[in-house]
């Protein structure tokens, strides 16, 4: 799932459309609060949105999707990243992609890394701490990359020592359930997040205070 990259997919005034990606198709919503009332648009053809790459793997091979700064969408699959840029109500491919996951992470964080995540479950961008942080989860552990210190960390869910240079706790995932399959920021600051669980398709909001709010079941029709 990604939020904030698409505009005007639902109405002429929608500025932060929400996209849920499934193996059955793409579901667009006006915003995350509309997830329980149903999509405004359904696309069975992924190529209508994610087009331009002749070698893009089938959606069943996609591991994670990430919205970056409300300007780009990144699809992680098989050790590579495909990237598109927000062009309003459609996406425009970035021609220098696909890139290896390691090269892509180094590019978006301006940080040299030595550990590369694989077999991803989800990926998310956060920037409310003053830096550009990206998190990845592989089903076992979390990976953090940052353009500020700490620039690279791998940690377990219960870690309490993932602290930035201003003594802020960077592990905000301590209470996430194990069946989260998608997670995205819900605002431009990347301070609050929405995630979805599988197979029940329930979605939750994780606020800036670490509190989790059950928002109900996502409606796909």
C-alpha cells in the first residue's frame, strides 16, 4: 500500500489518494479514512498504472511498495527496485531503474551501507525526525537506514537501543502484530502510519505517540 503519491484519481480535489496493491488488482481510495467505505477506482491491469518497464516482474513477485516524499513510488522485487515519479494522476518511470536494492538505498539516504535487506514484507519512509529514514522488514528483523546517525541498524522488534543523535527512539514498531503485510505513512511528514494485516484485511493507524488504533476492515468492493 502507498499513500500520497497519486492525486485526482478519485475526485478533482483529492490530493493524497491511497492505493492498495493486491494480486487481484489495484484499489484506489480518496484517503486512508475511505478504506472502510470502498475504492473509488479499481484497475485489474497493473500496467495501466505501473507501466514503462518491459522487464517488470509479475505482481505476484513484488515484495514491498514504498512511497517516498509523496513524489516517488518504489517497487522492491527480487533484489531490485523499480521507481516511478508522481506526475499527478499517473506515474512516470525513472529511466535509470531498475537498480539493485543496495544501490537504491544508498541513493535515497546518501549513506554507504554494508547490509542489504532481502525477501521483504514491507518498506516505509519516515522523515519526522529531521532526517530521511527508511525502514524495511523481512519477517524476522528490521532494517533502518538514515542520512543521519545511526546511519544503519538491524534490530529485532523489541529492541530499545535504536536511538538517534537527539535521544529519540527510532524503533516505533514494537507493538506491530506479526501478520502486517503493508505499511505506509499517512502524511507528508511521515510521522503517522497505516498498516494492514493479512488475511483479515484489517487496517490500523500507528500515531506519533506509538498508540495503535483499529480502523476496521478494508473494503475492496
